[in-house]
């Protein structure tokens, strides 16, 4: 997460098939409660969140790739 | 050097080629169309492109795009078309895009008389586009000047990164005259300044001492930003007083502070003149004929003829009329540029001679008014 | 500029975050466009310096402010003619016009029509959110009938313009419709568009939760997103006849025109 | 030297071509300065057609772009003679095509040179369309305003290859009128 780019729209949470993401409780510098990958261990690297994020705030790095 | 026999419109087109034109976009409109047709036939043989667009709006926007691709670019039109172009003219001013617009005036308002002349649009050309700016406008009085001032228009537009307007009229457009054509190196051609720094140091709107920023174009690796919003030196939008003031004053001052490079006017027998006639464009030919006639009768009359209509060279105007008892401003309209003259010559008697004549005011018509005052 | 996100090299990251509202679909389109461009660049078809993006005025048009290409943010409706000026002088440039439905279809509609007719070698990406967003929610030529907007307070009486049908009727090489609900398709269509000469047009159905969503009772981005997704149908070879957008019922995505005729530039300069 | 020339006739009589050839001959091949303004009624063939030329060896003498008092005039038709005769100096030299001009004003001191340009063109050349060049030849042969060779070069340039010989033949025919 690039936390200061997140605008808390929730689209990534909506598209994640594995329910990895959750809206956090902390605010970024613009006052948004940015999303965090709370259950990262469930991530399968599908990148739907990265592709749906309108704010270039989230990206997926898959180990070994 | 070669001699040609051309119309005013042909001369504008010929001059554009000499100046290095590589892109013309236009929409046919009388009385400017021969510029388009002449270029359509000649420019492709010189490696240039001529395109007809769906309207004048598209034409001038394509010209702005072509200029940012690095080409010298122009369009030509008349009143109705110019009215459509003014939003993009403002864009060209804001983005500091070099281009030349040949404006061949015809009788208006509205569709008016498409084939006939008038000088109704001298104020419109200066003030039609929104925002505050200085606009460079040249007005030729002969076919030779259509040629010379078009080359100058290109040079100034490249030098200052501004749109420059060549203001002709239906009469000049279609008269035939002998023209002396000089090509480089006999005539000097100016090209826009290019950046002297690498990409990471380049800012597209950072001026040099002359207030003109060097211009990188598309495809040259500089990642330029053409920005119609108020912008800082990087081209980044900034809605602050500081940035707005800096930008607007620079756009104005880069023309005003370089006025000595663009100023152009002619005088005839003003030194001992009791009366000075002021006229521009084709009407100045009539004023000049009248002056020659009156001089032969011993009446001391002279001519001041601004070739650079905007911005008016106030110092030249004042110096050329300093001894005159009266100043007459002759125009083929209801008397509009006289307001600019009166503004500068506040302490002089300035008399407007507005003559609407769909060809050109005749010397007799001018004298008819003038004789009441001398 | 710090490069963190994989697309950051194509962004002026010092200008992020961008101005678009939370959940706005424009960012999704731009992200997909950059991946399509990145794929071409990594396959060696062209370089980052060969890409030119041009936009007019509107929310979508602001995209060029953030893109690290040679870019132009010009006046309302006139991005296409500017782009044509660029392309004919520098034929090697990949010229992409990005705009909203107001910019491209309303005020700029005539230029869209004639550049498609010329099969001019540019790619036009129209982000269709069916409303004027930047000015606060006025009716657009793409707004569905009966919808409330600030300038149709009694409901929109006009039929929406079907851009797919319009552009497909002209001499163009590529017409496709994508949706922000399916970013992979946006990417694929833009990639395909950039792989050919001639005119290419991609309509991307987008969501504007802040304005359009508010008008139709879907203020929450996720709810609006899911509402749109429920209408979307993908077809490998859709027919023009099924391209009408019937809000609430069906929006068919797919490649409507997919041809490889010579573009204008080849006719102008030869091959 | 400074001459004002008025050439007038009906649309279709080749009035503007006379002006064009004279203009090219003077400006490109005789080192003279020229201003020519053309006027014609675009809508109807047979309306007024008129070319005003100012020719001078001094650029400063080219002022007003139209004829004020013509030193020399060609009238190819009665209607335009009537309409524009007041633009000719009282001692001006006037060429008339007798084929179409029968009456001349009596109250002026014009030096009138006349021939049936159209009939001559028809009889000698077999084409009435070159009557204009016969008239031009008559003017050049009698005024010596411009060297005939310069005019022939101008004809080559203006009318194009296909018609140039025919036009030059007509021009020479005019040159020899009265010789």
C-alpha cells in the first residue's frame, strides 16, 4: 500500500476474492482511513485489487516472480 | 531574388513557404481561400502538409498541435471563421505556441459581404480572445508587404513563442502587384529556441532573460506539458495569486519588453506636416494618394502608417505627429482604431474619418471630410 | 521521482494523489491504459518517448496532468484536432486522446466524427460516466432518459447518444466498449487499439459515484460499481445492434469493429 | 512615368486576361511597378468586367489602388463604355472594339483608336475569344508602353502552353493594326 494515495473508496476490498483487505483505523495525511492487507497470508496474487484501484495506491508483489 | 506578379493572398502563402511553413490547416472562407489553395498546391512539394478540417475550430487547434510537434504552422480565415478560432487563440497565448494566423477581413457584421472589404475587425482581432495578453498584429498595405510582413510574422512568432496575426482585407487579398521575393540567406528566418539543458533539468515554461522559454517539442524526449490551466514553470497547475500574477505579467511583458524587435511603421513627409493622416492596410493607400495630391497643391500633409497595429508603438506615433496641428485617422469602418490613437495623443486634436466603402475609401471621399477641418 | 508502484515510471508521481473523487472510475481506466502501454514498450514496439497523450477539459481530461509522456491538456472538445496536428507532423508518435463523454461526444462530437471518417491514426479513449462531473452533475448526451441531473431537474427527456453505433458507421479501424468493472478488458482493448494504424475508439463505461451515483441513488462507490457490474455482458463478437446502453438492464462490452485498413498517415506519406 | 489604365467590357470578353498579361509583362519582364485590381460580377456572365492598372517605373507612385483618371482605356463593349467613360481623362487614349461599340461621347477630347477586334479575331484567327489579345496588341503597338517581346513572354506564362500560340498570333495581329 502507498497509504497516502488511498482514498478509502473500498473498490479493492469489494473485488478481492480472498478477503485479504480491510479498511484500517488509521488516517493518512489526507484524512482517509486507508486500506490495509490485514490477511495477507490469504493473498493468491490475482492483482484484481491493483487493477481496480483508481489511485495507484495498491500493488501486488508476488515472491519469486 | 526573383520577381513575381501575385495577389495579396498568393504573397502571404508564398511568404509562409519561405519562412519555413510545414503545416497548414484551414476551412475555406472568402476572401482568404486563395491562401489555402495556393499552399495546397505548393506546400506538399516542399515537404509540408496541408489539411482541410471540418471547421475553423479544428483548424487552429490542429495548427497548435502541429506547432508542438515542431512544425511552423499557420491557418487563414476571415471574420466568421476568426470568431470561431478565438478560444484556441487564447490557448496558443497561454501555452506560448508559435503560429501565424492570416486574417483577411471582409465586410460584416455576420456574413456581411463575403467578397468585399472593410476594416471592421481591428478591435476584435486584438480583444476577442479571453484573458489578458498582448497580441502581435501586422497590417500590410501592399502585396509586397503581404509577403514581407508574413515572413516577419513567422519570425516574431518563433522568437517570442506567440501567435501572430497578419491582418489583411478583401481588397488587398485580390489586387495583383509586382513582388520582389528573397529567400534565405537573402532574408533572415528565425527558428524557436530549443532547450539547452537535459530532460531532468528542463522546465517547459521557464523563461530566459528575454522572458521567452526555450521550446521542447513532442517526440524529443523532454516530456513536455502543454497546459491550458494557469501553470508554474514546470507546467503544473497552480491556483494561486503568485503563480497567476507571474504568468500573466510575463505573457504580457514578453511582448512589450521585446517591442523594439517587433515594431514596424512607416511615415511619409511628417517632418514639416501641419496635418498628419493616420491609416493602415489598404485604406492607407488612399490616404497616401491624397497626401501626394495635396502636397502638389502646397498643403503640408503627412502620413503615419502603423504596420504593427498591436501593440501600437506609442513612441513612434507621438514622434511622428509631434508637429502636427491636427491628426486625422482614416479607416474603412465606423471609426474604431481612432480610439487607440486618441488614447495616446490625448493632447492633440484627433479627427476620425470613418468611411465605409466595400472596395476601399477613395482619396476624394477622404478629402470630402478632411477639407472641413483644414 | 520515487518509483514505488509498478506504473510510477509513467506517472508524474510528484503530482499524486490525483484530483479524482474516491471511487471514480477514471483512475481505473488510466491504470489499465498504462499497463497496455507498458506491455507494448516491454515488447519493444515503441518507447515511452514515442507516446503522446492529449486531452481537453473535464475530469477525465485531467489525466494528462499526471502522465509522464509528452502531454497536452488543451481546451474543451478540441483534443482530437490538436492530436491530428501532432500526428501528421510526427507520424512516429503514438497519439492517444483521453476524454470524457462531454469532451469527446458533446462539444467535441464533430471532431470525433471527422477524425473517424478520415481513419486518422490516433487512439481515442472516451471515459463515459454519463454525466458532467467537473461542473457538478449536468446532463450529458450520454445520460440515460428520465435521470435527474442539475440541468434536467424534471428528468432527462433526450435519448442518449450511442457512440459505438456512431463511430462504427464511419470508416474506422477499431471500435470497442469496455467497462471499469472489467479492467483486464480495458487493458486488452487499448493494447489492441495501439497495435494498428488508423482510427481506434474505445468507450469505457465508468462510474461517477459523487455526481451520477448521487443522482441515481448510488452514492457509495462499491454499490454503484456492483450495480454497473450487474448490467455488463461481454461478447466476443457483439453486433452493432446490441450496442445501445439500457441503464439498469444491459450494457454489452466487446470489440465492435476490428479491422486493419490503411490509416490516413499511410495515404499521406506512403508506406 | 506613371500610367493609369482602365480595361472594361462584358464578362466573357477576356478583360481580366488583358490585365493579367499586361501586369506580368510590366512587372516581371519590363522592370516596372504595377497595381492591378480586378472586378467582375461573379453571378452572371455578361455583367461588368473591369481591370484597373497603375503602371509606373517608380514604386512610390503606386498609391491608390484603383484608377482615378485613366490615361489609357480599352472598352470592349458599349455598356461599359457608357458606365465608365467618366473615369477616363479628357485627353486620354481610348481603344474601342467597334464590333460592340458604336457610339462615343462627343464632349471629350479623347484620342480614339478603333478596330473591330472581335470581327478581326474571328476572320483572321478563327476564334473570337482572342479578341482581347488583338486589342492588347493594338494598345502595345501604338503606345509602345511595353516591349512586345515582354508581352509575348507574359502570354506564354499566363495562358499556358495549349493556348499560347493562338493568343500570341492574335496579339501580333493587333500590333500590326494600322501599320
